């Protein structure tokens, strides 16, 4: 399978992770934040169990089996790390900051991967930053916070190789945005 087509299929599934944010939002509005987080943790348990079966017992997961990268064949997939990052972000940060950070991880990573496959290594980081800034404007109205979050997400994408970026980007970008928002209120 062509590398670009393979990555495109992976990223289409990656984009579906945005539904976790919608599930959280509506559950929070109807029942409250604790229940919304609990539902996401429930999804994490199901996903983790499926990953356990896949890794330990070679259970094939229909539709997804062909989407694993070589380094994910015997390890947790990025979807588990992303859901952990989503839960941490929604638990620790203001909803708008968390939402921006989560969607930066989803859409910035998607743009970065696809453009990186088509154009090259340097272009992928420019694409990530531009998409991250655009996503920031959906939820935030402070340019400094948006730039700080987009910069953090891009730096994590470039430099952090020992921790899955699906976990690191929502947490690091959200943390940068939240700290900056607090400092701006204090100062």
C-alpha cells in the first residue's frame, strides 16, 4: 500500500477521535464533568482491553488491523495515548484550552503527517503550526495563548520522541495555554 494512502487512512480514523470531545461536551452539559470524564474513562477501559487482546492474543480488530504502524504491532496504538491525553486535558484545563489542545493534537498531527508524506520533513512542521493556530482561533480569542499553544504542540511534534505525541501534545499545549491564561489574569 502506498505510504500516503496508508497515512491518509490512519488519519481519517485519527480525526474520528474528535468525537470524544463531543461526547464529553454533551455529557458534561447534561450530567456534569465527573460523569463526562467517567464515560471517557469507560471508553479508555474498552479500548485498552481491545489492545490487550490484540497484543497478547493476536486478536484481529476488524477495519483497524491494517492501520497499525510497525512499532504499534506489539505495543499500544496511538489511539490509547490520545484518549489518555484527552482525559488529562479535559480534567486539568479550562474547556476551551483543553478543546484547542486536543484538536491541535488531532488536526495538527493529521496535517503534519500528510504534508510530511507529500512534501517533506520541514513542511510538516510548518503545516502543524499553521493548523494549530487555526484550531486555536476556534476556541480562544487570545493570540498570545494561541501562538504559545501552537508553538508548544509543534515543538513536541518535532522534538519529543520518547513519549507518544498523541499523549504529549494535548497535555503540553494545554498546560502552556492554561499557565499563560492564569498568568495573564494575575498580571
